[in-house]
C-alpha cells in the first residue's frame, strides 16, 4: 500500500479532508489499488528555515503573520 507524506503549514480540518480525498483519488487511479495512506505533517513557521532564515521571520518582514 502506498504511503504519501505531505509536509506543510497548518491547515484546518476541512482542508485536510479535501487534501486526503483528492490525493487518495489520484494514487488509487494511478496504482490501481484500493488502499492508500496519507500522512499530514504540519510545520509551524518557527520550525521551517528557507535560505538561512526562519519562515516566521520572512513572514514578518512581508507584513504577514
């Protein structure tokens, strides 16, 4: 059974439901199998670094929190 791991920012439960449903549909279609596991790993901006800077700090610099 394939396992798909999605790492990204926090999203609400409804968006997670849609994400899992849509990923599962595609994997089932391509692999032609009945079972797919999707793992969602949420990463807060203070735990993500891009180009030597925390994402949290980059967002603050853009005026976005």
